């Protein structure tokens, strides 16, 4: 029995993501570890001792260039999505279609939309670095601990400490979001106070749970070195979590945009009367978006948007819909090309 178009196209999407998502994740992690390695720790410590937090944040910032491999991984997802669009053509016509990655629309999306997403990742990362440094310097200043040793500890908590196993700086704040950095600071306080709230942190490194439980049961405080080891593991897992989320959403968005552009190019052929698209809800997820469920099965022409109360979207994961419609969404557009009769 032939596969339904929905099944076939979802398998295409899943195949693209399975191939390119790991590449995007590795590209993000490589960018962050490269940025950490590039920080002049001595200059960072000098700036912190002098109270020049803004200068310190500049010293530790992630550049747009360092994220270029991530941008290239997303570009690959876009091109793969565009190339997969030929499968909607009737038998005998697919071989006559080639996706034009140099089409002005394609180049504009890659330049403007993808470029903006990379900038947002960079800006969120650098904002978290700055906020972390401000918070920590403010805290130690109030405690009267502005010596070079304390500032070096803050610097190394930011960049991570060199691992003899991996040869890179592990367990740093640099690379996390502002919210994630605050999670780390809160977790450190939980550990210092032996607060059971620590165990509610989903991304904690569970290898240390027995140690923390024993300390809570006996009331014996954890030493500074132990707290550092535990929070270092937490920071590593948070970075891994962020990298996975960025890879998932960026590759899903890029391939969806590429597929849509490929279908638009097919719709411009003389032998195609029209291209239709149907919103297909994934049917998975603990908390599906109700408006996405309601949109399920809605058919539009290729140039008509799907209309939501707060957004107009050309396809699932269209950046025009914003984060609410995109993050974690697994909906796809199912396309159909209708040939000219006769």
C-alpha cells in the first residue's frame, strides 16, 4: 500500500532533522568552547579587580564569527528542505526540477531571517555573561571580597576550568542564557543552605545526588570544593540542554522555510496550476497548542498565510509567528502540486 503524502513528507522532515540536528548541536557547542578558550583570563581578572564590569563583559563576549558554523548547519537544513520539495511533483516531473538556493527569496531568508536568529543567540549569550558578572561583582563587593583571588574564581566560574580529560574549559557560565545563569546561582545557594529545593532542578548532575542527600541528612555542610564540583556538572548539563534546544528549533525552522521556498518555486512552473499546503499537527506533546490543533487539516494556497489570532504564518515554524508558535512545535506543512490539465 502506498504511503500517504502526510506520512511521506513527515518522514522526509524527520530524516533531514536526524542528519543535521547533531551537526547544529556540535557547531553551537564548538562555538561556545572556542569562545571560552579565547578569553584572556588574566585581562578579565584585572578588569574585575578594577571594577570595570563592562570591560570584563566585552573581554568575554561571544562574537558573530564564532557562531558561523552554527549558521552553516542551519543553512544546510534550509537547502535540504528545499531540495526535498521535488517529491511532491507527479511522476516524471520531479527530474525536471532543481531547487534554486540562489533565488532572491532564498538568499533574503538566509541573510535576514537566519542572520537575525544567529544574532539573537549571540546577544542572549553575551547578555547572560554581563548579568552574571554584574551580579557576582555586586555580591562580593557587599561582602568586602574584591581581592584578585575572589575575582579569579568569578572569572573561572564564567569561562570554566580546564579539564585534563577533554582539554577544554568545562563547567562555565559562558554559553548559558540569563535565566540559566540564575539557575546556577540559585542552585549554589541551595547547596550552601542544604535546601531540598535543589532536587527539583531537572538538569542537575544526578551523579552527585547521594553526596547531597547525605549532607542534608547529617546536616554537615558541603565544602566549597564540593559545591563547585556539583554546580560545574549542573552548568555542563544546562549548556548541553541549551545546545539541544537551539539545534532542534533552528534546524526545524530552517528546513521548514526551505521546503516552503521549494514549493513556491514549484508553483512558479508553467506546468503547475497551483500548489496547496495543509497544516498538519504532530499529535504528540504533553501540552499541544490548542490553536495548532484547531488549524490541523486547514488547506491554503502556497501564497496564503495560516491565520491565527496573534499571527499570520506561511508554514509551521515560520519565524513570523514568534517563539510561542515555534519553540517545541512539531507541526509540518503537507504540500500538493496540482499540474496544469491537458
